[in-house]
């Protein structure tokens, strides 16, 4: 894209092969995940957070095969299958491309059990859930965890990760997603009036940890549902810090990617792909993402 704007600013073009720095890896892309942050960047909503170098190639999630490595890279070799949350400190060269030059710190090995499309949908959302639960909230088997918007992209991973930690999970979602949450191992609660009472019915003594993935009412109601020593975090609203919670903005981390890959290969973490698109239909993929009603990940299939 040459400028901020709606989906129509996205155009399929040819670009030079990216340069591979000393600690970079050139990845031939098989699939790239589409996330809400992609269309928010396209609309200019993150302009205050990241320097932007136009023209911008969107995308932060990738799955592919190593084509070449920089001279300082010893972690990977040509032919290795990798996944990555390829976020740098500026916005410019993303993952909606046939070739991506990725800092080695953003990559991990692809889970063998997952397809390319599933693997591409894992990094950003999976890391967000993993870092929130294991670092910000330090969830243990003794916890009862409340997850707001538990059927969404991050939420579905959060339910599975919390269950893998041995915790009990209560998840909020629309009634049409309640069976899905039960399949993931959560006890569902409907949004809207009566949410707090329903959570109290399931956890009369309060929940010991809570993760907000939606903002709004969830920010207001969560503190009253916690135990005296309960912890909570939000990935949506930094004001959570003023109310005793933690704000989480996901970071690239190869160790955490390896942990997610291990959960996937052990069968404890599944990736649901809602729909795939070819690279030339990236605009349509972002339109679908912006609607916010998909269950599972949206993925561009490239290689």
C-alpha cells in the first residue's frame, strides 16, 4: 500500500527481493496470517506507535521455508520449515509476500502437526495468549481463569493454553459459540446483562485470574469478579494498569514460539482456519477480518 486508507489501497505488485542482513533469514512464504492489527495499520490507527515506511507490505504472521540465512545466523539452515511473528520496530516490510526477510529473533520451527495455513495462523494470536497467561498472569493448575471473548482468535488459543496448564476456564462468548467453547474445554457464559451473576454462579468465591480480549464492559466488570489476590490483564485497553491489572502487547520470542509448537505437536493446541485467500485477494481477507465475526484464523495462501 502506498498510503493509509480502506481495503482498496492494497495492490498486488512486484518488488525487489529483500536484502538479508547479518542476523536475518530469507523465508519463502507458504502462508501468511491475517490479523486485525493488519487492517488497523492500513487505516493509520497505529501511526502513533510505529514509524511507517511507504510503500508498506502488510502482515506480521508467516509460515514458510528458509531460503537463505545471514552470515551471523546459526539457528536455521536453508530448507528448514519455520513460523514467525515478524514484527520489527517500524512498519514497512511485512509478510504478505512471496519472500520475507525476517530477523532471526522473530522465528521458530514450524509445528510438524500443523498444515501451512494453520501454522501461519498461530504466531501473533498464539504468542499473545501465551505471554498473557504464562507471564502477565502466571497461570497454574490452581487457577480459575475468566477469558473475555474466548471464542475469538486469541481467545481460543488462551482457552487451550490455560487448559494445558491445568487451570479451570470460564469463557465469555455469544450463545452460538458456546458449544465451540465446550469443545475447547471452557465453561461458557453469554455476553451482556447477567454476565457477572453467571460468572459468580460458576465461581462463587471469585476467579483467580482474568484475561480481557475485548475491552468495554469487560474492563468495568472484571475487578469485581476477582478473588482478593486475583490477577487480571488486558490486551485491548492500557487503562487496565490504573485498576491493578497488566497491559499486554505481544513481543516476538523464539522460546515462546517453540513452546507453542510443542503444544501443537502434542495435540494440546489446535488452530482453526476459518478461511483462506490467495495473495491477490488480501483486501477481501482484511474486509472479512474487520467484520470481527469469524471463528478461527484468516490466512493468505502464497506458496
